[in-house]
C-alpha cells in the first residue's frame, strides 16, 4: 500500500512523464526529417561554410546569437552587446557595394546630394536651449540633457578626411537620441525596437536597396534580435513588442523623408506634435512604453 508521501509524489511523477513525452513529440521523426530536407545534401568539407557571409563570420554569429537569445539581467547594462554587434557588422560590411549605392542615390536624389554637400552639424548643450518653451523639441532635448547629463554634440573630428558614407554613419549615430525624443519612441525596450524598425522601413522606402541595406544593418540587427529575445524569453512582453513593431513600420512608411536626412536643428522651436505632422508620421507613446523595461527583462 502506498504511503502518503508516495501518494504526493505520484502526480509529480506523472507530470514529469508527460513533459518527457511532449518533448519527444515536439521533435521530428526520421521520416519527417527526411521529408523536410529532401534529396539534396550540403557539401561536406573540412570546415563548415555557407553562402551567407553572416553565417561565415564567427564575430557576427556570436554577437547576433547572444543578443537574440540571452535574457536581460541587472548584472550587465542593456547595451552590453553593442560593442560585439559593431565588431560583427564590421566583419561582414560590404563598403564597395554601399558606396556604389550611395553614388547611384546621389545622382537620382537631389535632396541627398544637397544634404551631403552641406553636411549639417549640430551641437546641443543645455545652456544654449534655455529659451525654448514647453512642448518644443529644444525644451525636450534640454530635459534629456538635464536628466542624463549628456551633451548631444556632433563631434566631427577629421571632417576633411571623411567620405560621404562615413559622414552619414556619423550623423546617424549622433542623432539617435534626438530621434528618440522627436518620434515619441522613447529609449525604453519597446521604443528602441520601434525606432529601429522605423529607420529600416523609411530607408527601404526612400533609398535604393544597396544604400538602404548598408545604412539599416545596425537597426536590422537590433530589431530582429530584440524581437527574438523577447518572444523566446519574456512571453509577457510579446504584446507590447508586436505593438512596437507595428507602430515602427507604420511610422517608417508614413514619414516623408528618411530619418537620417531630417535636420532636427531646424525644428528646435517647433512643438513635437507639429514636427510629426510636418514629417507625416504619428508619434509614439513616449513614456507609455516604459513598462517594457520590466516585462521584457529580468
């Protein structure tokens, strides 16, 4: 006769057995695997190789896999993976094709050609933004600087030695925080995803594929990895993640020029809502997604 202790263990044993059977069922049988893979087989070699330059780059694979699959924890910064991402992207970068795309675009896109001829620069310091009224971009940037302690300055060292592609990359990086402020996709986890996808979308809409692909690679990396990380590790954050993706795509399709070409310095005295209206997109929820910092990490 079973004891009470044994009786208590039976449901757990049954649950464990069910879990094992489910794991076995979720895998494929040999016949199912053969059906999926067909009659073709990859060529065998001394080392694994692929026709994908991304899969062939250990730096890229390591950086992407970790960002896409790891959990967020308080032991390291949310941005901990960015240096490895930068190295991985540099390892697969096709600068020749990107330059070809840039020259094609300059020849057919007067707005881009003019922008690169002028090479606008900005330098935002709190003391210089005191006169901008409530609700303006200037006041919002000032509040950001006061809260974070950062000065948002375009550091254009070696400008004479920069080619047009290097300038665009620098301009994009230095305007990232201003993009967060002006779009309403604030720097919380959902807002980062929305802004990344907005950039990917508007680049694809307004630039030729060669140039758009190169300029968007950091945002493609971040947005796809962020979605996978949340979907696999934080099911409670899936809904806001999908909303962020939807709103980022919608904003990117609606904006009437690429974010990288917006001269925010000309909008400092504008109300944020008027800037969005002038550029043609609907603003994000601002701090309304701050809760994503909790449900998409931990």
